[in-house]
C-alpha cells in the first residue's frame, strides 16, 4: 500500500489525510503541537478545563463561499451558529461622522478605481476622491482584515477584503476546532501529536522523514507547515532556487486576539477602532442569545506592536474599556492570544503584498518529486482562510492520488 506522511495537523493537513484514508492510502500525520487544529484553536474563556463560553483564539468567521468547510462540517455532523452580526460591516470609532454607508460607498469607489498590478492599497486609496476620515476607516478595515499595512498590501486584496456589505457570518457552534478534532478522531492512531518533523530527505521515489522517535520511510509527503517554517525547513536536497525565491517574496501577516467576559447582557455589535487598528464584536451563539464575551482582533504588525502585549493584557484591556464604555467588561478575565510568538505559526496568515509576483504561489506549490504542498499560503484567492487551508489539503491529496494511483 502507498505510504504517505502528512506534516502538520492543521485544517490543510487533516483534510489531506482524511481524503487519502477515504481512498485507501496508508497515512500517518505528524504534528509538532500537543493538539490538532493549528491556527484554529477553540477553548472556554476560563481555560482549557473551564465551563465558560468557547472563544476562538485563532480563526473565527465562516464566511461567504466556504463550500468545502460546510461540506466537512456536514460530514462530521457539526453545526454552524449564526453570529447575529456581520463580519463585513463595522461601526468606525475615533473618526468624525463616518457611517457604515459612507464606508460601503468609499469601498465601491476604491474597488472601481483604475489600478496597476504594482499598486498598493495605500496608493489607490490616496488617489480616490473620498473624505480623509472615510478613507482612513476603509484603510484601517482592509489593514486589519489582511493583517498587514496598506502601503505594502497588493491592491488586489480589495477584491477579497474589500466587501463592506452586510452578509450573515457564522462560527462552528461547538468551536471551530471541533472540526479538527472530529477529523483527528476519524484518523485515530494515524495522528501523532508532539511529533515535530525535523527534516525530510526526498527524491522521486520516496522520502525519509525524521522525527524525535524514529525515521519514517514513505512513498510521498504532504507538507503543510506555515510559511516562515517552510523557508527554513531542512529538505535534503534543498528546494530549487525558484521555489525559494517565490517563498521569500511571500509574506506572513500578524494578528492578536483578546477576549473579555461581560458582566451584563449586551446586544450584538461590531466596532472598528480606526486609530488602534483593531475591531471588536459581540455575537450570538447557537441558541440565538448574545454570548457574554467581547471578542477583539488586532491585525497587522503595526497594530499588534502598539498593544504592548509583551507586558500583559492591561494596555489593550484598558483601551477596550474606553472604546466599549457601553459594555460592562470584567477586565480581570481578559485572555490575550498572540501569533507572532507562537513557535509553530510565527505569524497569523499570508498577506498578499506588492513584493509577491503573479505566479509565485503556483511556482511554490507544484508537486516536486514525492513532495506535495498544502496550507493556507498555497490557496491563492483563498489564502489566509480556513476555507483555503481545507481546499489546499484536498487539492494536494488529489495531486498525489493522480500521480500515485492505488493498484
Ligand atoms: C488570529 C487569527 C484569526 C483568523 N481568523 C480567521 C477567520 O476569521 N476566518 C478564517 O477563515 N480564517 C481565519 N484565520 C486563518 C486560519 O486560521 C488559517 O488560514 C488556517 O487555519 C491555516 O491552516 P493550515 O493547515 O494551513 O495551517 P496551520 O493551522 O498553521 O497548520 C499547520 C500545522 O503544522 C504544524 N507544524 C509546523 N511545523 C511543524 C513541524 N516541523 N513538524 C510537525 N508539525 C509542524 C503546526 O503546529 C500546525 O498545527 C485566522 C488566523 C489567525 C491566526
């Protein structure tokens, strides 16, 4: 039977592994963390064994077009909860008289503005005729969602991060990580946690992957480790130089999250702090009532840098208390999650910057000998998203099956 190693048990690795097991391949998944899910991490707000509401310390929203994710959720009998608010529409805080309608209209002007391939979002935003406060709010929204500064972001992100029209937004009712746990339960003993892969020796016939325990000889490997790791990962022989150059032009953005319990019931809400470059929201759970938690997401290195998270939650929590004076916040309950210092992510998700060339992703993620590549960074227009991770896992599994069909 064809033996396949999958490196990484995030959504991409797990999707690849389940597809291959379904088709009859002999699969082993190696994951460096003590848990599955990677950048999808759901926990009660009062700690792993607590009973408080589930918070999403990584990926949160299930959005328009998440067809693969919905298919996976159906397969494992998992339900979506409507958040009762829209990820796409936020009230702007800290700017004068900027309404949601103003932002929507400016985003439409931005999307329709003439642009060249080398333009950044900041370049085009500076050229359009909209009020400075509205432009600042639109720029902040795109920067936060894309986890990178608008002066480096490629203008094409407007097409993905630029929707300012309300659509329903969802989360998995029992936590997004429930999907990873369900996939891992299906895979059973094929998933090896606390198993960092140190190196891969490969050629066209097969590979040896090195872990703590033992060397594993396999016929093929699906590599799903995040971008910063991939650049430095010891492949023997090394990846060809064109792939390295493409990898070097790709960029990982940065983000952090904060969660604070509410002491009194609140309505749903979505507020973007234009100055601070973070947004915060309250939303409903499966039963339709508002979950008593304020959720916050800071996106881009600039935004996270300002929050002084190295010195604990106080600075961010105090800022939130000022912006959300409408809420009764239990500041002592604040939980902060940073991703730039997470050893197995080293950032949030891929940002499409002006350094990246068209075709870089295709150069990088094409199969190479017995190596196949998946992960959100290989997802093209779906990069940076759970949906992208799942799609690329299935794509890499299909590439492998086409190349190495079972007899
Ligand atoms: C703060 C934040 C908010 C987000 N919000 C959203 C959102 O609202 N909606 C959305 O759709 N997406 C969101 N995302 C993005 C989403 O989380 C990712 O796109 C997706 O989870 C990436 O999956 P992946 O499998 O590509 O990578 P990962 O989940 O990172 O999985 C890769 C795995 O490889 C493991 N690994 C690394 N090195 C090794 C090694 N040497 N050996 C073995 N294992 C290794 C890692 O531990 C990890 O588990 C968010 C991400 C963050 C960080």
